[in-house]
C-alpha cells in the first residue's frame, strides 16, 4: 500500500477533490475543530462569540510535476499573529464582495499575486480563531511562473512546502498547549526549521482530509 508521502497529486486531482465545495452564504458560519467539546469553557466561548469575517488563500503552486504550498512568515510588527507562519489573507472589508474576494485582495497586497493569476478550485469551512475571526480558506492553483512581490510591512518572507509532505501523517508533530489552565492537544509541522502551527496547521489538516478523502 502506498504511503501518503508517495501520493503525487496533480492539479486536476485538486480540482476534482474540491469540485463539490461551495462558499458559505454566511462568512461567520464556522466549523468547530474536532474535540473542541472537551476544551476549557472560556476558550470555547471565545471561539464561538462575535467573530469578524476573514479570508485566506491556500496557494497551491504548480511547479512542473510537483505541487507545493506557499506560506508566509508574518512581519514581527503586526498586531495579530506577528512573526508566525500563515497563509496570505486578512479581515473582510466593506468593499469586498465576499470572503473569496477578501482572500484574493489580501494575497495581492501581501505577496503580489494578482487575482487573475489564481484559479480558485474550492473552499474549506470557515474556522474560528482565538483572535476573534471566522477565517474561510480559499484554495487556488497558481502557476510556478508567477512572480512574487512581497509587502515587507506585512510579510517578512515566503517559502514553499511540497504538498506531499503535508499529506503524510508521519510528519504530524503532536503538542500540548495550555489554555485557561488546561492542556489542549494540537498538531503542528516543521519544515526546514519553519514551525507551522495554530490556525495554519489546522487548515492544512482540513485540506488533507479532502485530498485523501478522509
């Protein structure tokens, strides 16, 4: 039997797996993570309270026969998630048509990928963050020839991780984090010294479920 690390998905595979996904009518209609019923009550209240809509792009880069995931290292001066690894994106503005438009606008602003260079293939369910946002991940295919223009007021640098790395559960790192006096299990990843954790890691895990039909 093939391991997940041996699975080489193509861009057509990505399109096929996400063909049935739709953008929610409400950008704050979130899906709570599995096991959240056992989390501390203050934490659950924080995640289910009044949330502000936001969108991020999950950029799948087509590099020949390999697909990679583009990630950003956020600038240290930012108000939220400073210095953390994340997908390009941000909060929804009044002029955004929907959270897909938000994700594409923010991606253009942060790393210079124009909306017309992104082929949107589908969506993941919105997820709550402890910073008070309902984040909708938008999955998009991008040509490896696309040049990045980084806004260093928001992004320190970018890097790419082969998609097959995230598909292999052997690369999951299980951690315990303390919230409100109780330890909560989390999964994170490590790639060439980069720590990928929190909401970003959770989005990757949800992406994996769809791509591996789990």
